[in-house]
C-alpha cells in the first residue's frame, strides 16, 4: 500500500519489481529463456524471426521519429519504446482481415501490417496517413482517449451481423479505462457478444498519473468480470506471451473455443477464476503489463513526475533483447542474422521517411477533412490563406525560407 492508501497493481511500489505479480502470464523469462512451465507458441522459425524483425523495425522507427521531431521534420510524436512486444506479438496472432483500432502508441501493429510509408505521413501532418492505413485494416489512430472504443465495438458487431469471420483488436492505455466510452463499449460487447479484443496497455502511467491513481481495482483485467467476459493479464514485454494470449482470445472471439494449444490451460484462468472453455463467441480484455521507457510524447518531460531509476528494472525486460536471446538460444538466429535484420530495419524506416517527405503539400488541404461543408469563418480563413499564397508565393510560408 502506498502513502495514498492505494494498493492497486501498477503502483509506484510495484513498478520497482516488474516480476512481482504472479498472475501475469509469461513465456520468456527476463533473460529470454523459456520459463520451465511455459508452452512456447507453435510457430515456424520464419514466424519467430518475423516477430523479431518487426520488433526491431518498430524500435528503429521510434528512434528516428523522435529524432525527426527534434529536427522539426514531424509534429508531436508518442514514443513506444518498451511497448513493442505487445503491439507486435498481438498483431502477429491476428488474421490480416481483422481490424485494428488503436490509440496512438501502438506503432508496432502498423509495422506488422507493413504500412510504415503510408502511416508516417500522418505524423507529418498529412491526412493521407490516416486514409491509407485503412487498406491494411487499421483504423485511423485516435487521440480523444477511449473515443474509438464504441466504434471498434460497432465495427465488430457489424462483422458478426454480416456473418464475416473478422474481429476487432482495440488498443488503449490504462488511462482510457477511466472514460465512460470504455465502459459503454465493454458493456455493449459483453451483452451482444461482439468479436472484440480489448487490448489494455498498462504502461504504468497516463501522462503523469500513475496507475495507482487511475483505478482502485487490483488489476485492469478484472474490470472484464463486471461485463461478463474474460480478463487476462500478460507480460506485454514478452512478445511470445502476448502472441499466445491474443491468439487464444482471438479464437474464442471467433467462437472457435479459444484453446490454441499454445498456452497451458492452468494459466488460462480469467480474472474471476473461470477457464477459457470453448463454446459461444465472446469478447475478451487483455491487460498487457509493460512500461513506457520514454516520454509520454515529445512534448513531455517524464523527469518531472518519475524517478529515472524506476525505469531501469523494466529496461531489463526489454522485449527486443528477450526475443533476440530466445532466437539465439534456440539456434534460430546468429550474429549475421541479427545484423541483417538491423540493416533491413534501417532501410525500411529510411525508405518510409523518404516517401513521407516527398509528398507534395497543398496548404489548402488543412481545411479539407474536418467539415463536409465549411462554416463561414473557416471558409474566410481558407480564402485569406489562398490569397496570401497567391500574393507572396508558397515558398515564403515554408520554414527557413
Ligand atoms: C478525452 C480526452 N481527455 C484527455 C486527453 C488528454 N490526454 C492525452 S493522452 C492522455 C493519457 C492517456 O493515458 P493512457 O490511456 O494510459 O495511454 P498512454 O498515453 O499511457 O499510452 C490524456 C489524458 C485526451 N486526449 N482525450
């Protein structure tokens, strides 16, 4: 219990020992070795390497995006370092036809869908970035916390209604669970059995608010019990555990029983003690227990609200290091293979930046996407801008010119 009288999981106390909670499902130990009682997912060598490749691309993208923001080449950016394991692992467990609806930090999901070039323009202010990823079954990212969740449930309900074998994986942070939209979405999904996976990223913080001030529940996963479906906790910094739990939940959401054989059934308990047992399609809440290594966004300074030393125990669980160690230990990769993946990641991200920066900009685009019909004041501003561009030339509006 902390000085505020809270004993919820994810409290600053718990943050000092990431392995303290025994109810968190893991496949890999901190050093990347499979845990003695864990079932390693039944994937091909190629699939294991693809997960590692996507983790490395996501990390590289993250580093370059922060650097581009510092150079004034993109706007505000939300770093994901530390959280790649859950976004990448869970997306590998889905079918390409499944829809992903995410908050703004789960860039790994976009990497798995191979959409970086289409996506990066969003962060540079181009609306095309949100339109193009729809072709890869990814909803535009959502800044209004939890506002996407009722839409995600609506889309899942529509899939079910039309008899389409598709589900929706909806990602959000712990802070989003304090919003009414979260509860409305969860309730509707539970009552109407929509094929929705609620992927809650418990990264310790909602900007400067620690999880212990976000909820008095012991866990986020247990909130599912109130809506009549399963909630499960998993190590979000363990890509293989994230894969296994998501795959099982996805099968259950499709009505396939949810026993993929990848996960020891004794670890499959829901928050209320019932096991996944097959049968009717059901939604699920997956709490990914993880940590945000960096700032909330590039506009944030985390040293104002947390001790940098608190991050270190979580860095020891870095999902890239654990996955690489697992691949090496099981002879699925060697030095050359690791190097090749890092080189590929550099190239993929550099190409995405080239593509995004080559987009021609029409300044009037900024007025195009909020209203079907422009209100008079916005119309006036548009005309004023176009007149100024006509008079002074577009170049005079560019930075440094
Ligand atoms: C409806 C709404 N309220 C407040 C905000 C301001 N805001 C932006 S991010 C954020 C924290 C969200 O935390 P969490 O859901 O835990 O996700 P994380 O940023 O940790 O990934 C808040 C409050 C917002 N974007 N939308």
